[in-house]
């Protein structure tokens, strides 16, 4: 409709100009075009010719713009088609549509979005060759939309386990400055996990917990993994372990899983006092089975005091099989045979376990009750095999 109106306006203008020239002008124009002879044109013909030339030029420009716009419109249409197919899970169709849109698009944003959809679709159908080709072409042809391009590239590298290259790409992205989106931080978190840079994992996960408290459980699980690995690294030296443990915030020191990992680390270095202290400070929070079990490890001259502590706990947890088992082991170490047997049998009555049967077998062996010892050894083996088959 707009084109028709423009044509009518131009036609009307041409008619008005022609009539005006015919009415008011009887002059002429001399045109010299070397090496040709001079040409004389009447003024009305000259003006009419110039108007015609301008009209032809205008329509040629409009045609070229129309062709350019049609390419972009087609590219946008293919982009929308590919996005729809991508979220429907039709990755093959999404890849084909987006790849065509990438070739047609001239606008950097449309080109970049088509590239991202095509790349991710190729990744999802394991078309690695197409994915890598698209990534390379995007680097060459789309210099704008830098963040979109680099984030996609980093994610693809991580999917291939190429965490060092992914970290380099992310550093390139960070060089622009500014607050990075959560999705980018999560990419770096995964890259640092793959690189086993546990201190960096702890730092990034702390930021993510602050930003997204609803995902706190997920990030705390990752933090536990990082602490576990760090404790393994720190077990080579007591001073290093102390520095790491006491640098942790109080809420993490009181986390049962972290406390258990720290306890194991101190036990491996022979620091029973600190190991027992960690258990005593944390066990009553949620009566973690692992912490209770570790309390009977790394026994030294404080065992009598440990028995007293455990018996206090037993008043609030009388049917805790793990606590009864731990008391049985502690009493066995102190050669309190009667109490040890009573606690171990009580533990078995609450929950039969191979560990309790094995402890009772050892106790009976020390007491010279070899038949009873053999019976408990057999039951311990039976439970172990049973759990091994079901597990």
C-alpha cells in the first residue's frame, strides 16, 4: 500500500512539473558530451528526463533494500522456527533451520542467535563436526554479541571435558568487566570442578548461594565435595589441616558431613584429641551416624572420658544402634567386658549389623568363648554378603 501511494505521489509530481514547464518555459539547455558534438535540449525535456532518471534510481534503491530486508525477514523466520523446534526437542529440525538462518542473516544479533541454536542443537544430537564448524564460523563472522558467543563456546568446551580451554574463554569474557550473570558463574563453577581447583569452587559457590538461596542445597553439596577433597589434600601436614579447618565459617564447621570429613582427616594424622572434640561439638545436632561411628576410632588415654560423654548422649538416644555400638567398642577397649557385651547386644537388638556382630565376635574371642565368637563371625559374614548382593 505504501509503495502504491509513493508511485501515485511521484506520478502526480511529474505531471505537475511537466505542465509547469510547458506553460511557463520556452528555454533550452546546451549539453556538451566530449568527444561528441553539442546537443541542445528543450528545458521541459531536460527536466522530464532528470525526473525520470531520479525515479529509476529511487526504485532501484528500493529494490535493493527490499532484497536485503527479505533476507533478514527470512533469517528471522528461520530463527523463530528453530527456537520452537529446539524447545520441542526436535534438535535435527532446529539445527537445519538455524544453520540456514545463520547463512542468510546480516544483522549480528539474528546471526548470533541462529548460530547458538544451531550449535546447541548439533551438540544435543552429537553432531560434533557441525557444532565445531559453526563455532569456528561464528568466531570469524560475528564479532558483535561477544557474550553470547563466548558463553556458548565455553559451555561446548565443558561438555567435551576441555576445562582449561573453557576457563580461558571465560577469562576472555570477564575481561570486559561488570557483574557476571549467574549462568556464567555456574559455567566457571563446573570448569573449576573439572580442573579440581577446590578453593575456587568454594569461592564461586559462596557467591551463588548468596544470589540464589533457593538452590542452597545443591551448592552446599558441591561445597561438601570441595571440602572433602581439600581435607584429603591437607592430611599431609597437621599445621595445614589446622589452618584450613579453623578458617571455615562456624556454620560449615557445624555441618555434620563437613565435620565428619575433618574428623577423618585428623584421625589419619593421629590427632585424636581434635578428632574427638569435633565429634563432641557436632554429634548432638542431628545424631549423624558417621560422626557417632568415628567417635570409636583413634582411641587414646581419653577413652574413659569418651565413655562418660557417650553415656550422657545415650540418655537422649536410648535406641540409637550406632551409639550403642560405639559404646560397646569403647568399653571393649577399656576391658569393661560386661558393659561392652551389654551395649553390643543392645545394638544388635535395635538393628542387626555386620559391624556389631564382628565386634561381639572379637569380644567373645577375647573372653575365650570361641563357639559364640564363630557364630557372630558367621552372622557378620552373612549380613555382609546379603548387603553386597542387594547393594
